């Protein structure tokens, strides 16, 4: 393999590594956003549970119709916020999954190019070794021939 082909593969590897690094950064951001969305969804659910428990106790002792109407109105808005946050969480999870898949693809590309470079280097090394072995064999044959035939001159 020529050194220019190896250079091209090396440049290709550098580019693939850059793409992988960018995919990793995007995945980490998506993971952070998904975690934040899940945490906020959990906090809203916990707040609703606490809110319902607190007002259930309050209504057990006393409560007017106006208070009950406010409770129900706020509870409805809270349910809407939880539903909305659930959608946001689901979207963030989908983005995280897509970013994870892109990262996996770029990792595989880097690994494939690295393996190709490694194989080409091994091929190049084997070719050099074959050349060296051939030269050694030829030199040994000439030496052996000159040892048995004193009239043949060594031409090395």
C-alpha cells in the first residue's frame, strides 16, 4: 500500500474521530436534557401528590365551595402541566435515543477505519519482510554458489 493511500485513510480517520466527538457532545447534552425533564416530571408528580394529600386533610376538617372550586381548578392546571412535562420528557428521551444511535454509528465508523489502517499497515510490513527475506535468500544463494564454484565472482 502506498503511503499516500495511508495518508488518505489517516485523514479519513481524523474526520471520523471529529464526527464521533461531536456526536458524543450532542449525546451528553441530550442525556442532560432528558434527565432534567424526567426530574422535573417527577417533581411535578410529587408536588401533585403532596397537594392532594394536604388539601384532602384540609377538606376533612372544613372547606367551602369556593375553596373546593379553587382546589379543583388548580389541580386541573397542575394535571395539564404534568401531562405537558410528560410530553417534553418523552421527546427528550427520543432525542437522547437518536443521539445515542448516532454516537454508536460514529464509533463503529472510527473502529472500522482504524481496523482498515491496521490491516494496511500489516500488509505493508509483510511486503517489506518478504522483500528482506528474498534479499537474504538471494545473498545466501550467491554465497553458497561462490563457495562451491570458485570461478564465480560475488556481485554484491
